[in-house]
């Protein structure tokens, strides 16, 4: 009797094991060649024209191509984790890139942790780009009937989500081994944590997958453009004993993160008056920190992203500056003046009504920007009372520019771009002009 019952138990356990740890995606489920083949770059056409990355190289890859495991430590969570809804918004994404994003989610995640993949088609020219993917398991497709921009599109996806945790991805990503579990683990332990993977680089010219440094945090200058900051030597030393510890980050890049759904709602989702692209990453980062949450980069989680240099799409009725200005006006208190000093042209951009966001900030009892600077981003140099003026030194169309040569002190001139950065000149009371 005893041995018989053992015999029947064995296959049940085996099936459970398969269900949890073997990520099966049936390649034959979807005809990649038919889907991607309909939109290939014709001979003589510029492969960069439509996507501002090399579409020919993207189209050559199989939807489930292997990429190297770039983690420096292969920690895998064993906790009981909540399932997640993956929300991906896109506007005119290359079919091959969009398909690889979806397939990599299915292939690299334990199935029970992905409730669904919600694709929000932000009014792409061809409705079939999204609609055809609805045949793939777990994929739900929503289509906007006008261009909404990535913020309202993500909110639409989040509102439709059925799982307790939201995972946002750009539409040209590839998830790496065990990317999801460490992110979910941090959020399951504390829902006020908003977490990002390390974002690896998918080369926009040849589509090679390249591991990114694990020593970076997200930050910005007074021009409020996102940038990567190297951790200080002290911070790096402190991590040597524990390289897989979460990295507190003042800012997230914006596209790839996991957040508890209820917390996303409680904290005001996104600013629905932001359009197209830009600034929402800044806004959600200030908001999370100032209103009591935490932003972290989780080194055990890696996701590749195609970084490119230009936008492939138009900006109907919007510009990144409107969004950035809204973020500055709501969250930065008097420190917004440093932004206007760094980007003088922003002062003239109409930014609409921010009343409801200010009321929300008050209702949530959020801390002032001074607190954020002192506690979250002490590395950011705050101009002090000795700074008399702050701006660019301009002659004709050219401006004084460090040209990136910080170490040797040599400066040059470059066409004025009004974006601050290397062209910010600081006039101080008792010293010389410094860049
Ligand atoms: O009108 C639009 N509607 C959309 O749905 C415009 C864009 N989109 C989609 C688009 O198809 C893509 O999936 O929104 C996503 C983001 O647009 P990208 O890929 O053109 O943006 P990006 O990768 O250049 O920009 C980064 O900053 C943005 C600021 O608004 C967003 O937060 C992006 O999600 C963000 N991407 C990342 O964080 C990936 C790492 C990049 C870095 C650093
Ligand atoms: Mn992107």
C-alpha cells in the first residue's frame, strides 16, 4: 500500500516542478516569418528610417534568440511571489522588436508569475502590429483610438491589469534569465518599493546584447535630463561585501520597473496631462521618494533595451519640455529656479493646470524637495548663495562648452543647445567663472 501511494505522488510533484521552473514557450504557436515578413525593409530603403535603429538587423533575429546571462551572481528567489501583469505600450514599434519583447517575457519568466501581457497600441499606423500578437498566450491587446502618449497609455494598461503587481517594459526589450523573481520579491516584501532591473544594452546597429555596468544609479543635472551616475568610491566599497544588494537610486530611467498596483493607484498613477514622451520618469521618481516610497535598482535582474539617439515618432501637441516643466512645478518647490536658470527656454513653455497634482501632493503629505536633495540625492551640487548667475555664455549661435573635458580644464565652443549640461556657466561672488 505504502509504496503504491508513493508511486502516485511522484508524477504530481514532477508536474508541479515543471510548471514552476521550466518556462515553456511553444515556438510553433506563432508564425514569426508571416508577422515580421509583412513589414521588412525593402532593398534600397534606409534600415534606420522607420525606427531609428537598424531594423534589418532586428528582423534577422529569431523571436526567442538566446542572449548571454549577464548577471554576476545567479541568485534566485525561492519565496512565494505574487503574479504580475506586464504592461507594454508602443507606437509604431518594429514588429520584430515588439515580438521579441513579448516572447522574452514568456520565455524568461516562471509562467505562474505572469498573469498576462497587456499591449497598449498607442494608435500605431497599422492596427495589425498589435492585433496579430493577440494570438499569443496571455497577450491582451488594447488600442487607443488616438495618440495618447506613453503616460496615458500606461495608465490605460495598468487600469486593465488583473494581477496585484504591475511590470512596465518598453516595446524593444529582451528579458534575461530570472529577471522577474528578484523584482517581485522586493515588492512583495514592501509595497512601497518601486524597483528596476539593471538595463543592459541592445546595440541599435547590430543588435548585440551587451551587459551594462552594475555600478550605476539614475540621476540628473539641473537641466532635468536623466543620466547615469557612477556610484561614489565609498558607495562601491560599501557594496563589495554584498554585490547583489539593492541599489537605492534617486531616479529611474523610467521604462522598465515593477510597482505594486494598489500603490501605483494610491500614489497618483501618472500625470495625465503629460503627452507623448519625457519627464514622467522624473515625476514618478520625485513622487515616490517625496511621498514615502523607495526607488531601487536590483542587480540580480537584467533586461536588455535598444538605446537609440533619436525619436522615431512625431510629438503631436506635446514636447518633453512641457512634461518636465510640469514635474518641476509640482515637485521642486523653489529649486525649480535652478532648472529655469539651466534651461532658460523652458520658462516660455505653457504647461497647463497643475492644481490637481498639487492637491494630491498635499493629500499624500509628501516631503519638500529640500528633503529629497539632502537625503536621496546629496551628490547633486546645489548652487549656493555665492552663485550670482547661472546660465550659458553665448556669442552668436555658439556657447562656451566643456566638450566633456572635465579633467583637463580645457573648454571650447559649441552650438548653443539651451539644455544646460556641458554649457552651464556659474558666476560666483569671489571666484572666477566656472563651468
Ligand atoms: O507617443 C508615444 N507612445 C508610446 O506608447 C511615444 C512612445 N511610446 C512608447 C514607445 O513605443 C516605447 O515603448 O513608449 C515607450 C518609450 O519610448 P522610447 O523607447 O522612445 O523612450 P526611451 O527609451 O528613449 O526613453 C526613456 O525615457 C522615457 C521618458 O518618457 C520613458 O520613460 C521610456 O520608457 C524610457 N526608457 C527606458 O527607461 C529604457 C532605458 C532607457 C534609458 C536610460
Ligand atoms: Mn525605449
